[in-house]
């Protein structure tokens, strides 16, 4: 495969486009194209810019940045719209966006780099690296001896999505270390290794293990072992750098005048990056080491290895094209941003789309898929080989189910008891102290769309939104899908998220 080549600025769009706001304009703020592109490619990128603007207009997205790459270079990158509410900060390919859960991919790179350096083994128990770490489980007496880094990174450790301290609903104050420490207060949803359960907790715990074995703060590790080696000069998770960047994109979420900038969930969602930087990263992902970079060929194999029946490798997710070929990707969403990056090994193409709005469900992903499909339709991207499977570990989760067998074995704990009467009622879930009244955020978090949880007496037992529960400790309830409703403290919690009784 060809080495990296420099790409040149060939034009800056001078035409203003109609934006999502009435009477506003939506300029292209920095069009970059690779040298010696064919006329067909140039025509495609003209149309791609119009598609991006149309997506923004339809979905009222204030700012969007995008890059398309092949395995040798960035082909095109641009920015549209504005990063701030005052419309004074134009979006460019170098504008920093909060990439949210796309951060997990870069944490995966940090884990792989530590593995290469002999500091970590993906299949070693967490207890080897964190002997003081504990977590609660109704399934295993010592889950810490079963949870491995591979299980953490592939969402198979059994964790719920949110930590008790520093989560998507109370994000502002704790440190990364305090956030990770609170994971010990949570309960596993499933037996270790039995079922896939997408979780911020597992990735943050993996990041903390990297911090521990490197004996340096996590942000320092990320800068020196991932961002700098991958040539991502404007990518960071360091709070002072992020806060000092007056040109960064501001997040936009309905009902919130100001969206939190900093999160304690560093490993699972704390990275800020640019379309330009992520484009450079995707070039190296497509080349799998042939374009340089910090990872060895064996690390790329480890990155792409999943459980049999699983959807995740080390920091990456899988999906399939219509012809069943695999695509590697990761998306992010929350705190005013929605983002996605994908790379197509069989096509030799990668794409990243960053938006500073949470008020759309999948417009950014739809745009990415539309542009890749259009590249194929025009004959500009063709499958060069077939890739319908990736390497799998010795884990087989194809028969993974919910916890019905456990429930059946503990049926007496599901039978109605008079002391449960005070728990019945309606509970409001809040985001940073404000009600979660917008349905898309609640649904993304797996919460009821009306922001209320209803605890009722049902079929001779107790239920949360109609789902039967058992009591595993006085005041601590467990649903059939493994989520915990906890009345033991002064503030009731659902999945570690605080609630207020109404």
C-alpha cells in the first residue's frame, strides 16, 4: 500500500449556503482535497458538500465537520456552519468536537500499546492489575478473578451502562479516579462473559488499568502513547487544553442552555478531536501498519478479535454492508454532540462525521452511509476482496440469554411483601438536576421516554415499568434483564441514576 502523502488546500468555498436557521447562511469553511483527484472524484465531493449542508438544514444541526480518506491519504475534508450560538466560530476540519463514545476506540489503542510493551495481557484477570478492586454480583462470588481486559473492552464483563459517580446524568464534579472508584459500588447485570452489555464502566475501568500499569495520569498516557504517535495533534482529553480552546465547538442539547464541557468518563467518552485528526487515524486503520503508526500487525489482529457472536473488538464495533462484508466503526452521542467514524477494509475507504447537536438521532450516520453508497454507485469505491468474518476469541456468547433461570431459582424473592408498599409510585429521572423530558436522550440511555419510572404491584410481585423484579437485599431490586433499582439510600437510584419521587 502507498505511503502517506501530503494533501493540499485547493480551494475555499466562497458561496454561502442556506442554513437550518431562517435567513441564516451556512458557509463551507475550509475545503481540502488531495492532489491529482480525478474529475469524477471532484464532482463527487462537490455533491458530498451539498449532501452535508442538506443534512444540516433538515436536522437543524449548527455545525458539521467531515473527512473522507483512502488507505494512502485524506481525500477530502471540510467544515460547515458554526460552533457557537452567537455564530462567530466557523467550523473547519480543525475544529475540536467532543467525540463522546468514539473515545472508546482510542482507549482501545492505549490498551493495545500497553500490551505491545508487555505491561498488559488481554486475558489476565483484572485482579492481577487492581488487587483492591471489587464489584457486586449475584452470579459469581469472585467476579474480579473472571473479568479480563478483553471482556472489559468487548462489553462482556456484565456491567451496567452508568457508574454511581460521574455518569451521563450527574457528570460535572468528580475526577476520573473518583468515578472509577465508584464502579465497586455497582452490581453486574449478567454473569461474567455470558452476554454482551454495552457499558461505559468497562471501558473506564480498562483505562484506569492502563493508567495504573503506566504509572502516569490517563490523559498523559493517551497523549504520549496514542494521540502523538498517530499524528493527532489537536486531539486531547486534557481538561485545561479543552477549556482553553475558545474555537472548540459548543454542544447543543434541547432544554439545556449550557452543555457540560468536561466529563469524568475520560476513557469511555472524554476525548475531543477534529475531522482532520480522525481522518489521519482512519488512514492508518485502513493500512493496518503499512502506513506507519504505533501498532504492530499482531495488535491489529487483536483489535479485530471478537467473541463468537459478539459485536465488538478492542475499542471497535462491527456492522455489515449489504454484501455481508464487515465494516469497523464507532459512534458517539451525548452532551450536545453526535459523531461517527467508519472504515471499510474491502473498499479501502474511511469516513468521519462530527456534529455539535444532540437533537437528531442518526442524521450523521445516514450521511456517512449515503456518501459511501454513492462512492460505490459511481464506481469510485469497489470491493477488492471479501471480508465476511473476523478472528474470534475462545468466548462463545451466541446462546447468551437474560436472567430468567436465575429468577426461576429465586422465585420466592419475587413474591409480594407488604414492606414493599412504600416503594410503589412514580419516580422522575433527572439529567444534572434537570428532568429528562426529551425522549431521544432517555431512549438512548435505555430509560422510559417520558422520564418517569413507575414502580407497581403486578402479578403478585413488584415491577419497574412492568418488568418483574426480585429483592436481592432489603430495598435492593433486580430485574430480569439485570438492572438494579436501589431504595437503600436517601436518594433512590435506577441503574445508578438518581431519581426523585413524584
